[in-house]
C-alpha cells in the first residue's frame, strides 16, 4: 500500500517532466518556438471574406496569420502539383489560443464585446499562399461581437499555447472597416 501511495505521489511529476501534455506532439522546442514567433509576427486583424463581398455592417472579424511551410511540405506541394495531403498532426493542429484582453469601439464610439460563440479554441486552417516566393500556411480565428460595425478600432490581446507548455502573447492593433480587402 505504501508503494502505491509513493507511485501516485510521483506519477504527476513524471508526466510533467515529459514536457508535453499531448503524447502525439512530435515537435521540438526549437520548432515550436519558430512556429510561435512566425504566427505572432504575422498576425493581423481583418474583416472576413463575407464582409469583403457584402460591404455591409457586420458583427464578425478575424485574426489572420501565417507561417512558412517546411522544406518537406514544399517538396510535397511541388511533387503533387500544388497540393499537400491533409494530416491531423501538423504543428498548427496543436496550437490553441486564449483571448486575454481587448478594447474595441465602432464608428459610433460604442464599446463592443466579443461574444463567446462556442467556437473551437484552435486555429482554423486557411489556404496556402505564396508571399515573396515563400510558401506559407495561412491560419485564422473568427470573433463574433455583440454589435455590428462599419469601422472597428482598438486592440485585441491573444495568447497562443502549445502542448509542450510554450506560450506567446501578442497585442494586435485593430483598425478595420467594411470597405477593406481581406489580406492574401
């Protein structure tokens, strides 16, 4: 019985020493750090594609970001004539986010709130895109507001977190209108 208590006492410590909360997470700390640096460096606020088409007041906006594909993924892309096989173990599949803070006002200087709409706390996979001859994977988050806007100003603070415990917080300025275009 004494051995059982000892095992129960040290088991959580053994798991925490592993450094990963998800046994399927195969990325090194260096790869994770590079990924977090890229997605925070490239994160910006945008209108949604529906808003770009309709040009009408909306209660949704997004955060769009990107990171360069690995050499292996780029080779696969070229080998398969512009496609990559979708897997569930890409580094971005493990990334989650937490909304830490925000301050948003519309064109009438009304303070707007982000509504918890029960969406996933994972990044949404968006199409591949080439920027300056580098192939990137685009990722996004869509937020719903309690009121519609034509112009939205302020900031949003997000923390990205990975299964190995690494996290990175970013404060993104918000200055968008329904007449903007969605960045590619």
